[in-house]
C-alpha cells in the first residue's frame, strides 16, 4: 500500500510539473502530460534504475474515470434540440471533414499491410480533431467571437457525435472479435446499440429525473450525486462491451437539459481535470518509446498526408458557412490539432488481440498527438503568416487574427 501511495504521489508531482511547463511555454497541457508519463514510466525511468510509476490497477482505474469525465463534460455541451437547429450546416461541413480525413488513415493502414480493423483504428486516430485544444486555442487567440469559430465548433460537434458511434462499433470489433467470428461481432454490436438506444431514450425523456437528482444545495452531495449517475452507467456499459466513454457522453447530454449544467461545470471541472490529467499520463506510462521506431513510417506518412487533408476539409467547411477564403483558411488551420480522442482510440486499441493493436498503434498515437497538437497550435498562432504565403497581396483580406 505504501508503495502504491508513493507511485501515486510521483504521478501527481509529474503532472503538476508538466502543467507548469505547459503554462510557461504557452502550450497545451495534453502532450506534456503524455511526455511526463513516458519519462516516468517503466520504459524510461525504470530502465534507468530510477523510481517509476507502474501501469497498475490504481492508475488504470483513475484513467478510466478520466475518460468518463472528459466525455461526460463533452455531452454537457449538447442538447438534441440545439443540434437540430443547426443540423444542415453542421452535417454538410462534418460530412466533408469525414469524407476527406477518415479514408486517408484507413488507406495508410491498408498500404502498410494492416488488417481492416487495425486500419479503421488508425483512420479514427488521424480523423478526429481535439475539441479541448481547439477550444482553448480559440479562446487564447481571441478567435472565439470571430466568424471562423462557427464552422470550427460545428465540425467538432459532428466529429464528437460521429466518434460516439465509431467507438461503439470499433469497441465491438476489437473486444468482440475473439469469439465465434462474425456472429460474435454482430452480437456485440447489437448489445452496444441496444444499450445506447436505451440511453438515448433516457436523454430524450428523462429531463425531470436528471433535474430531480441534482436538486440539492450542498456542494458535496451535488458532486457525489452526479458521479453516482455517470460512473455506474459507464461501468455498466463497459461490462457489456460498450464504450464507457460513449455512455458517459450520453449521460452528459441528459444532464445538459436538467437546468444544472453550469453548476455541474463549475463544481466538477477540478475533478475532471485531475482525472483527465491521470488519463493522459497513463497513455504515456503504457508507451514504450523504443516502439516509436516501429511506428516511425506510419507516423511520418500520417503527418505529411493528414495535415494538408485536415486544412483542406476545414477550408471547405468554412466555405459551407459562407466565409471568405482567408477566414476559411483559418478554419482549416484550426482543425489540425489532435489530442484526447486520438488517445482514447489508442487506449481501446491497446486492449486488442494483435501486436499492432497492443503496441504499434498506441505508440503511433502518442507520437502523432505530440506532433499534431504542437503543429496545430503553432499554425493557429501564425495564421497571418500562412495567409500571406497562400494569398497574394491583392486578394481579399480579413481583420487581424484576434479581430
């Protein structure tokens, strides 16, 4: 027990230092949490004979809670009614986004000789942009009130909704593929969508229940009641072979219309951030950096191909929203960062049955997120330089990046 507590203490020291460094450098904390996990895990610190954090049950459990809370908070941002109001533009920009980017990742995997399921996992990792990094960058750069913020956020909404379905499917393919072949997969998918269908009904018609559960003034009781709903539902989903992240997303949508959304965000944000930091750290702890060499080819190919692909789809999404060419370019630059969802997919792949799923894909995802999160934030910050390179002096102009 003492050793476990010491390891946990070391974990929090590392993520605290990583957060301070990120703040100092003006970077997203996500890649630095991952790097901190790699450096203080058994594959670096352990090999050097230094105290290290084991990828054990306690850290894994905390990381699972981190995944649950990250997706729960994302669900809080959505309501079925609000989504329906902007469904046309969101759908058009989202379809362009997925049609351009998902096939690129799948094609890379197939060309490398990976199986269809492995390639589908790679496609998801390179397709999904980081809502956390992009939203934070929009606020930091002053873009949040600009016209380009609308297609960015609209496309992210589509991605987040799609990834809920995607995770349900690939969870069944990865975890349900060891039984009696296609019959096992079909059964797993049926259970997954049946469970999610029940959750969707609860979201649509359970507003009174969600409101009543949190109708309490004491802060401690409020936090505990929220967790007493979202964590057991996520656990039940996982027990049935359904993504716990998707279940938490649906529970968040249920609470979004309860009238308590702002109070939940205010009171549970610190809890989410603590467990979220552990999740990103956990991804790093389980990554052997020597495997990055094995993932080097797909990593380099993916960065070279998916950066312009994401910029193109983001640009086209801006045009769907009737933005100028320059503002559409900013929308394209803004979609480049990858982060939390790519790592969620990598964590799912790590539970697979093949060496590529267990080793290569997680290592690839860590390297890919590190590169794309940093590259994306730099491109957003230097958007005016990119505009000058792309457009001639006489072409249409927009206000400065923060205007």
